[in-house]
């Protein structure tokens, strides 16, 4: 507990960059790391009465993980609704929805999310099966990556979507041969329905954040960057949720918020962003700050909305005319980023396709040229396809690569919906973690939960093995581009000190070093000697924040 002196001993210690020598102990005093060193110095008898000794029992002590790209409020809300993440097939999803609908007869809408595109032909679910299990009530289910939605006929009718409805500029209504909507809405088209959803209450959102925080603490996560703060796609603004939690002392972790950049507007929104940052700074109680701005540059490869330098292929391997979507005008992007950089905002880019990555780097280059190289630490998340010419630019521009390692594996969305439509050459440019590291790029790491599991040890398993951990429940065991693997210390550093630095908390957390906050995750295995094939079987057994035990596995 804070106020006590605690000694952690008898286990491996990872300090945020490397594993320390065997026998290292860590002493905590009043919630702060006081000493790190050999057992005969740190834990010698008689140093102080009443010392609480934590026996690591051969496990590992490491800085609490920081997730650099996650959506806890939305994920927590999904946990409390019709959660489809445990399903794997279309029938699984329909069974879960039917059970939920029966258990909630008074719900005006049936909502939830988390389905995977590979469960449906070409990744496209249809409205008719959903009609059959929702009893005439409108239904709205975002997929697991949040870039599309499955809706039923009642929802389409309420939104006035029919064969005559034009596609929005930032999305696509999937249609049959007669032009009738099929029930799949891509990107901004999902907002045509989501804007009609019943508004959630403050209590709903507070409960969602609380549920998400409890879950993330159980995985050793002691800080994060919420990758969307604002009313994305008509959703309720989640800034007040964090401010209420921080002011009431319910926010246990350090959080940086990435304020949503409205892609329909330009620099006229800058005063609003500055005001929201100031409000967060005044009311965040030292736990929450809104110093980042989220720019979503493109979509996802599976739906051919990720922005690519060359066209996607069709099912026969021939080039199409489709190159994806630019959600923000690339010609204006350098001006926007330069202005944000000048005001001290970090820019957090969603950049998935190689054109989006290049556009982001070009914008950072313009900002560095105009404002100097000592500005905020901008970071690019996802980085599915990176042109080899752009790999060295990350280090040159001090742009951080924010990686979601769990995606760098063979699974149906990759093998069925992505690789055939990228072609062999571009498919080999995917998730180039090893090349980025070798070229000197700074690395941070995150999960994008609820898109995928927020378990950092599962992500570590994939980063090292380029294959899924045992028990993941989907995909094959064949390594995916194994030449792009990272060693375990490099990945753990990205998920601890790297992400804490990107979040702006690097001076107080993210490392086991005297003077830092005692934010720790305790692992049930010795990660300094664990076989690579067993990384994903390791688990967090305790989480500490500022010397206080906030989670312990029972």
C-alpha cells in the first residue's frame, strides 16, 4: 500500500529497456521506486521495520504496460451490450444476437459489436439473417475493427437508406445487383444509422469506463492513450467521462486523450481543440490530459478503403481502379499538422495503407521544416503496409511507429481478405516491425481494443513469433513474414517505456528506475528465460499503481 516500504525480490526484473542482472531487487517507498539493485544491498535486514516483502516466486517484475492506442470507453460499453467477440462463425453471431434479443425484450434497439469479417463471404454480412433474430427491432453491430457495420432492414428503413441513397464521401453502402442495400455499411456510411441510436446516459458511460479499467488492470496495463476523444461517427463525446472519473478519484491510471479531428472541417476547429486541451488540463486531476489529436487518414485493407499507392487487385489478380480512401485531403494535411505541431499538439495518425503512411510522414516533414525538430512526438498507428522507401523516414523525422503486433499473423482476414487483393509484393511489406526497429525508428505499442485483445503478452508472442499464441482460437501456426520479428526485450520496451514516452508520462512511469512511480505488472513466468513458443501462455498475476496493489489474480 502507498505509504509503506515494499521490496520486490526473487524474480526477473525488466526495467523498461532490458532485463537486469539476476538477483536484482526493487525497493518502493511511499509509492515511488526508491532503489534498484542487488539483493544484499536493497533487501538487507534491518533497513526499516515493517517492510512488506513481495516474493515474485521466479516470475517477472516489469513496468506497468502502457497501451498507446486503445478505445476503453467504447470497448467497455460493448462488454455491457451484445458482445460478439466470442463468436467465430456467422451462425455463432446470430445465436448470440438471438439470445441477447430474447433476454432484453424491452430494448428498442439491438446493439453491440465485435464480429469478424472473415465469417462472411467477401467479409460482407447481409440483413436478412439479422432480420430473422431481431424480431423487427432495428439492429446495429459494428465489426471488430470499427470500420464497418452490420444492420438489419428495420435500421435501414429508419435511416431512409434505399437504392436511391448516394454513398457518403467517406464510406460505402454495400448493395446487391439491383442497387438495394444488403445490410453492410463501410466507414462513414455506418454513421447514417449510428446517429439514430438512443443516446447513452452519463451512468452508462461511467460504468463502461469502470468496466474497461478493471479489465485492463487485470492485464497489467497502468496507462493508455485513448485513440478517440470526441463524438466520432455520431457517438457521445467521451471527454466528460474521463473528467468525471479523474475528479472523483475513480481513474486509477495515467491517460492521454487523442482529440478527434473532424475530417469534414479544417483549421477552424483548432480553437475548440485548444479549449478542450485546456479543460482537460484543468480538470484531469493529474491523471488525464488531452494533448494529442487523432487524425484518421484512411480505412482498412479488408474493405479496400486503406489508402494505397497502387490499386487493389480483384479476385483474379488483376488491377482494379480502387486505391482506397483519403479521409483528410492530402494537399491540406501538411498545413493542418504544421499548425497542430506549432500549438504543441502531438498528432496521432491512423495510417494503415502505404499512401496514408507516406501522407502522414510528408505532413510531419512539413511541420518539422516549419517549426523545428524539437516538437511533439507524433506517432503513426497500425502501419499495415509501409513502402520500403518510407522505413528510414521514421527515424529521420522523429516519428514513432505505434504497432499493433497481434495483427501480424496468418488468420482468415489476412489470408482470405487481404493478401490476395494486395498481391505478393505488397503483401510482403506488411507490419514491418523488424525493419522499422533496424532503421532506428522509435517504437510504441498498443492493442486497438476492442478491435483485438488488449493482452500485451499475446501481442508480445506475435511480435516475437509472428504467429498466434496457443489458445487464441483462430488462424494458423505458420509464421507470417518471420523476418520482421522483434526480440522480446525490444517489444516489451515498446509496450512500457516507449508507450509511456509517447503518452508524455515518460518522466514518471514506464521504467523501473529510482524516482519513478511504482507502477508494475507482475508476470507468472520468468520472461528473461522463457522459450519463445511459451510467451503467450504467461499471464499477469498482480498490478501495482504508485505502490498500491490494484489487481491480484485469485
